[in-house]
C-alpha cells in the first residue's frame, strides 16, 4: 500500500471552523470599536456644547433663565444658576445626549456687589473671571 499525502475531510472541516471563529471574533472586535468611536464622538459633542454655553454665559450673551434648548444631533442643553457662597454663584450647564446620559459642567463666578445689595445696577462691567 502506498501512503497518500493530503488532508482528510475532517481536518479540513476543523480548520474551517477554527478560521471562521477567528474571523467572527475580529468582526465583533471591529463592531465594538465602531460603537466606542460613536460614543466618544457623542461625548465630545456634549462637552463642546457645554463649553460653548459656559463661555457665552460668562460673556453675558446667553440667557441664563432659558428653558431647555434643542441642539443639532438630538442634544438638549439646560443652563441653571444658583448661589454658592456670599459673592459667588455657580453656573451649571447640563447637556443631554440623544441616546440617554448627560454631561454636567459647573463653574463658579463672582456676583457683583450691586446685584447682591439690591442697589441700582451700575453700567455693565466687563465679564468677571471664573474662580
């Protein structure tokens, strides 16, 4: 009898199963990385929207008493202010992400003395620096 060289059908099937499992694991890894990239893009946009609102609030070009505002991409933004200590108030910007979740950005600002005492307000002063 002569020995034949080659692979049996069982060996070929086992090799195909192993290769398909490796291929599926790579596809799952690729899909997971795409989901992480999309989530990080959403978080980055939320941070940008929050920082934009904070800068506009510090400059006085944004109404701090506005209700929740709709933004492009399904985001929503809410700005609230509140007292922190005498002479300080806290501005909080909350950005709601389209798929659920939210990002909060808070910053302390100085409160003008005239506004605290109830005296007539002086002409607008340049924006105060954050703490």
